[in-house]
C-alpha cells in the first residue's frame, strides 16, 4: 500500500513541483485549486486499485469479514483526511491576517515546494492511522460535507444576485433583453428537466409516489420562485429565480439518480454511465464552487470576509490581487488590506475535502458502495439540499421586507 501511495504522491509532487514557480507568478488561489483537484484524482485512483494493497496492511485489514467496498471507502477517507488536515492547518495559520504587512501573507502565496511536500506526507501518514480514527473522521465528514453543500448554496445565491445586479447596472435595453432571454431559457430548461425526470423515474406499472412527490415539489418551487420574485412588494428579479429553479431541478435529478439500482422506480437502473456522469458533474460543481468562493471571499456579499477586505460597493475588481500575488508594485501595496479571507478560503477546501470523500464513498455507506454516490443516504442528502436551497432563496427575497434596515445580499 505504501508503494501505491508513494507512487501516486510522487507523481502528484512531480506535477505540482514543476508548476510551483508558475503558480507563484500567477495566482496562488488557482494553485490551491489545482492541488485540491489532484487530491480528487489520488482518491479516485486508490479507490479503484488500492484494495489489494490495503488488505496487506495489518492495522487496516483487522478482520476477514471486510469487503472490497469497505477497503475502497477506507482509501478515500484516508486521502480526504490528509487533504482536510492540510487545509485546516493553513486555515488556522491564517487567522487574523488583515493586511499584506503580515508575514503570513507570504506563507499563503509562496513556499509551494514545501507545502506540496507537507501535503504528500500528510496523505501518506493517514495510511498509518488505526481504523477507529478513520471511522470518527467518516462520521464527522457527513456534517462537514453537509455544511459545504450549504456554503455552495449561499455561493450560488450570491453569484446569481451579483450577475443580475451587474447587468441591471448597465442600464441599457440590450442587457434587459439579455436578462429576459436567459431567464426564459433557464425556466424552459428547468421544466424540461422535470418532464424528463417524470419519464425516467415514474415508470408505468410501478407505485412511485415518492419520486412523483419530489418532482411535483420541484415544479411547484420553480413557480413559487417566479411568483415571489415578481411580486410588486418584493425587490426581486426573474434571473435569480430561473437559475435557482434550474439548480433545484439538477439537484432533484442527482437525488433520483442516486436511488439504488435495483429500485423499480429508478428508470436508469441499468445504466452505469449515469453513475460516471453524476460523479463528473458532482466533482466539477465542487471544484467550481471552491474556486468561485475564493474569488468572492473578499466581497461584501460573501460571509466570513475580513473586516478590512475591499467592499463590493467600492467597485474593486475581483482579480486585482493577481498583481499582489505576483509581487508587482510591492512598495505601493505593503500597507493595503488583503483582498480576501485566507482563513475562509482554506476552510472551504477543508470542507470540500469532506464532501468529495462522501461523494466517492456513497456517504460512508457500504450499500451499493461499488457505485459512486448511490444509495438512499445520497438521495435524501440531495433532496434536502434542494429544499434548503429553495428556503434560502425565498428567505433572501422576503427577509428585506421583515428586516428593512439590514442588508442580505
């Protein structure tokens, strides 16, 4: 096992080290995203080929009754724990950084070869821990992954409101037409997806009341979003409502497609390609959410931003920190505040590590663990996320009416 882990870590280190100098010249944030992406690859590889090697480790293979699926889940959790610890330590180290005079600002942006080595060593060390420690981490990861999904929803809400505000601020007819066109397209897509899901997950001759309930709720929520957003009393817009509707339809799809393959109401139960597509979509969504959270962390619309960070109202561009990270104009920016919260940035990666572990391990369930993100636990996590998304969006519309003196987005 140590040989397999060492090979994966060596390959990863080689790729990362060769790019380290490039990272410091461009964007440290993209560098961390790349490191996180490589951790997903390592998890996936070890999940597929690491079982025979894990069985040879006495402190991991403690019983003859352990299935191959259990070893797959164990490999994923151990890589995730190493990755999570790496970003958690960085998050703790970066607490309280307000301006670029702080020495830790350089730690965040530089020292890539050292950080890559530490990251690889942490992952390898996780394979020397007893199973009880990994079991505790697997339990904690369920809550961390749930919190990440909540953050993901907040990020999406923030993005849609910012997108709408940016086009409205242009105050030109073509942008209003574009808003309407995108909104209508999103609503057509949302109801088209729901219609297809009715065909796939409500096959004739079966009592699929639960699936029908999920689908009807998705369509009702989409209509409710538009009604509330367009109400004269509410200061809403159709664009965020339509985008959230599509996202809810997507969550409903991922939830229904995660139903056990032997479930009669799962019309896709014979297609393993669905599992792969769901994984790719889930991973892509995860990486994009992590990247976007980094870009938004310093704006006034994102929670947990440092008090000294630039505010959205000041029209500070998101990516102006590129020059700061590359060292250009050092004398001019030495006293300037950091452009985003480093602690929040690394915390997002730590939570995303937990989420990716749950995605690859079927939420630490041995049920259908040979398939990715399949089982009733995954179903209810996805559907619950959809309902939480709907609740948060509706709250963002009605909260200003209840608390008119507070800013919500």
